[in-house]
């Protein structure tokens, strides 16, 4: 080892988590870590660019910026950046620009991933920093340790001039429905006044409304930066026994954050919502909880959680609502006359719900079922479906719900359904079989489904005609690729000049996942899990699975970002996005993702050997 290499590795070990590397892991880095000097103003990496590795700042300062050059954070000696991009699609999620001449150590991406795979403490350290990879729950990503003050603050704080009177301030609070006002001396904050100040310092002291506000305000208020963590804000409020913090950047007030904002955020996690749902006594109460779901989705997207983690957490909430409605139905109707199982299909069945979902469900009844029992289960189905509708999960347009007698049958009838669809796979049978392949038990006696699922998969695999129909069905939805590297946009109507990210992006991968599940006898319903299992079973090649998962994740993430932007703008989320709203780089990535899907569809269509 040369003196320079030894010096580089020694310097690296002065910073966590490299200080915890075992000797053999450190020795493996010999000759791979490089050092370079970056001048002031130099851009180290642009958002969306391919990352060569992990950047470690040895000396100097680096600014981390969003796409519009908005400053997100400063990074100094010992700080690292690029880890989030390396752990996702291999591309930078933000721009890094040198503020003061810096010496940088670069750990190549290959060695970074080797350490992630082989050194548990190293992996654990970085996984803490990547929302959505922590325990796969996505819940931590919405917590106060993952969101910045800028994500939580009121961005248009109400202020008053320092010359105002107490009456002026009280009227301002009343007209704006707020509990605090920032007092300004010109462009600078002079103080802050809260409702508590009006109570304790005005009413309790018998002062009149002409009292100048500067007499009762808290002067020179403590401020916090927008790039501080939500947890930092909570600790500052608690340590100083105050309820509001002005948010300041470069001496300018850019927002206001209070205990209510933080407590609301702590409550707006899937886990807290589920607790509220379990305690609810009516669909109306649950519907109030569901109003928080769009905000949760937007927060998870902003904090960098992966699309699979987000959709699973959203689906967990729907599952909790369904189970609670089943329990309330039994309280109302009495115990069921025979065992039953409520199952979800569609996106809930696959655990892939986002900001827009209808309901798809069915009932499997025990074979001891008699015709006179149907009145009970019809009432139970209506109770649950009506409750889901009240909570925003609208009735299925195709009536694929347990309220339809067709989808409320004994187990023996379901067995006949599946056998018939597989034996005679006409268009309707093919459509129904595809939907039913996504079934997942939600509440009731799960034993009613276990053998039925395995039996149906085995039966379907043996029927080459059915398999051919499934393959054909998977090719019906094609990615929206036009000529000359353009997109095939919707040409008219309400969604003119957009692409349907669900129908043209997500659905084709879902359809491919069903084919892989059929060929590999894979019982899981989640598309991501199906592709992973298909890779392990040799149904799809390692390269094909890797590319398809990357493409699927990118499209799903783009869809979720689109919905989060709509929610932030006060709109209703949908799946129709104008490619023109993306940067050229993002459009290129989206085209590449669609091309991967088209390639995998072609591979399935050929049907020879291992796919992809």
C-alpha cells in the first residue's frame, strides 16, 4: 500500500460509519477510494445524474440543493452525500455544489454496495438515513426524524407591524383563525405574540386594547432553520417551554411552526391512524381518519419512502377499516350462521393502493352454507361495502363486490368458478381469473382460502390454453411509447396530452407479475414480491427482474410524486400526468422505463425459456 493510499484510508476511518469497519473490510478498499479537490462553485453532481459512488467530505463545505437551486442543507467535514441515490435507482436525488473549496473522498458504488451487503453496522448506519428502507414500513419516513421543518411549517405566517396595538393583533388572530402573530420591525422579526400572551399579559393584568403590542410580545424570538428536522423543532419548543417558532433563512422569516403542526404530524402516520380506526364505532368516524391519508401519502413521498413501502402502508389502513367494519357488522347482525372469509382483490388484494382506489372484494362461505343464510351475508356485505364507500373507497363500477350474489358463494362454488374459467378461458373468464388471482384474505376464517389458492394455481399451470390466454392478456396494455423517442399521449378529452401512469405503466407490470406467478406457482399477490419470487424461481432472468423492478419502481414513484403534487396543490389525486411537467432527464428515464416493460412483454410473448 502506498503512502497516499494509506493516508486516504486513515482519513476515511476518522468519520462514521467507516470508523466501525473491520480490518478485512477496510483492507478490501485499498486502491479503490480516491481523493480530489473541488473548487468553490463546482457542481459535484446534478439531481438525476448517475452516481459514481459515495462522496465523503474531508475538508470544506458543500451545499445540497433542490432542482430549483433551493438550498436544502450544508454539508461539512465528515458528512456524506449520495447514499440515498445509490440505494434507490443509482442516480442523485439532489444537486451538490461546493460552497467553500473542499477535499472529497469518493468511495466507488461497487465498494459501497459490497459494504452494504457484507458489513451489518455499515448497512444499518445508512439504512437509518434512507426513509422507506427502514423495516420496510414507510411509517418512520413520515416521522419527525425524517421530515424537515420546511415540510411541516406554515409557509405564509401572519405578521403585524411593531406599531400595532393589542386590539389590532386580536382582530388579526380572529380574522385568520390563528393563535400566534409575528411582530415585524420593517423586514426583521421583532417578536411574537400568542393567544396565551393575550390571556396572561393583557386580560389577567387588566390592560386595555390600546396597549402597544411590543409591551406584551416575546421579543427576539427563538427561530429555527427550514432544513432542521421536525424533531429538532419539537425539542426546541419543549426545552424553551414555548408553543411557536418562526422559521428563518438568511435573516428572513419564511414560515412558522408550532406544537400543533408537530403533534398533527406525529398523529398522521399509518400506525396512529390504524389505532384510531380500531377504536372507531362507526364508518363516519373512520371516514374522518381517512381524510388524513392524502396528507400521509404526500409526506411519505416527500420524505423519500419507496413506492412499495408507501402503497403497503396505505393498504394497511384500508385493511384496518375493512376489519373494523366486519367487526361492527357482526355486532349489529349477530354472529355469522357459518364461517366466512372476506377477501380483497384488485389493488387492495395486491397491497398496492395509492391516492385513488375503488373497492373490489368477495366472500367465501363455508360449505355448510344454506340458502336461508344468505340474508345475513347480504346484510354483512352491504354494511361493509357501504362503510368503505363512506370512507372514500367507492363502489366498484363493475360490481365486483361481495354485495353481488355472484361474489358471495360457498367454497365449493368458488372451486367451480376457478375450474370453469381455467377450462374455458374466454374473454370474460380470462378477465375474472386475472382479478381473482390477486385475492388476499382480510377477515374471517383464512383456512377457507389456503388450499383453494394452491389448487387453482396448480390447475391453471397444467392448462396450456389458459396460460396462453394469460400471456395474451398481459400484452393488451402497452406502454405509451411514440415514434422518435416521444410519448403516445391521450389525444382528446379531459386528459388530453397526458399519459395514464396506471393503465399504461403500472398495469402492464401487474399483468406480467400474474404471468410470472402462474408459471412459478407463486402464491403472493404483490407485484413487487411476485417479480422477486419469479427471479428466485428462475422464471425470469436476474437481469430481466432487476430491470423490470427498476422500471416499475420508477413509474410507481413518478405516479406517487404526481399525486403528492396534486394533493399539495389542494386537488384530488389521479393517474394522468403530462410528460411536459417533467424535466428532460426525467422524461428520458420514464421513456427508458416504458421501454423495459415493452421488452419484457415481448419476452413473455415469445414464451421461450427463462423470460427476460
